[in-house]
């Protein structure tokens, strides 16, 4: 392995590559043939890192195909853009972006991500399909409220019932796959032991934050987007706020937090204490969401289930 950085700008159709050591550039199709051509272009000397931006559906095939063959480092597009601006680059093209990504990786000595777990990808795809079905069902349920014709209502109800059956089948398949892996099955049992975290919330944590159990408290909260960001400058003191993070995971913690403040004595005390201090309910509930993900991470790391503290 050489201490070299490769930047890959990923679009729908192409991969724009830049090698930092010699300034070499190349373009490849964003397809299996392009992935093979990229590997051949890199040659036998594996670089220290291959840096690319998270671009949703466009980067997934690339990441899935090359995760175990190259030291991939996925970065936040906003951070990469801020780095380019700090370097004085105002131009934004695929070639420039690839060069900036290579420089970004070198400047911060980015470490490669953990190789992709193929089963994790399969579970994530099932979970994504489940989310789409939920949106469809919610839309139909809302539409049913305004429909008056008997035929239209019957068809809408039939479609809702069909979606409900499909959702049940998807959830069962997700549960089976979670149990197939001993480590995931154990983590799932630990998460389900926490008051408020049910079947769906536990699955969401395992799918959206596979790092659970390997992080420190601050990192777990930061990845979820629940770590408050301090805002101050000189004598000015602004309100701390949360931002960024993994939205789907954060959304999945909302209902568990509502349950936790009623059925988890420790969470209830903290919530009530914050309310008495004059904190808005939304702020107090966000703090409980953060405590939940920190607790989940701690218990999985310690390999123990939740037990009520009677002290």
C-alpha cells in the first residue's frame, strides 16, 4: 500500500478519478465495467485511501462492488465542499471535485471505512422498501378520508390491506435476517430490552448505525445528530442546537423517547427535571433521545441487557 490518495467524483453515469501523487485523471462508467477498469487503472499499488462523497443511489453500486477490494473512505459532501472553498476553489466540475476529494483525504489522513457487510446491505434494502410501503399506506389512508364513492373506497381499502400484508412480510424477513447473524441477534436482544425500544426501533438502530457498540458516547450522539452544537463568539452566546447526523435513525428514536419518559424511571426523572428547569418539552425529549442512543451503544458494547436500577 502506498501513501497516496485517490479522489472519485461520482455522478449517475460516470466516475471521475484523480490520483494525487502524479495528478493522473481518468473517467469510467458508473457500472461494473467501469469498476473493473478503475481497479486496472489503479494498478498493483493500492493507495492509502480512495475518497468519495455520499451521493445516495449513485455511490451505492460503487461502494458495494469495491468495498472489500479498495480502502474506501466516504465523506460528507458539505464537508468536502467547505474544504474546497477553504482552498480557494470556486470552480465546481467533476474533475475539480475529484482533485479536491483526493486532497481532502490526504490533508486529514482519512482512514478507510470498514468493509461493507453484504448482509447489512440486504437488510438495508428491505428496510428501505418497508419505508416506501409505509409512505404509500399513509397516503392512501389520508386519501380515504375524503373519498365518497363506494367503488373508489373499496379499491383504496383493498390496496391498504395489500400494503399491510406486504409490510408484515418485509418485517418478518428483516427479523429473520437479523437473527441469522449471532452478533446482530445478540445486539437486537440487548436493544429490545431497553424500555421504549421495540422491534422497529431496534432494527432501525442496527441498520442505520451498524457501528453501535463500538463508539464512545459523544460519537454515538454525533452520528445520530443529537449532540448539541455550541454557538458563541466573543461575548455573544447563542442557543445550542442539533444538526446533521442520520435523520432516519433520529426519527426512529422519537416514539421510543415518548415511551421511555413514562416507563423508564431514570429517563422519567431526567425529563421531569429538565421541564422543571424551564426547558421546552421538545428540548427535554431530544435529550432523552440522546440518552437512549448512548444507553444502547453502552449496553451493546458491554454485551449486557438493560436492568432497572433499584438503588
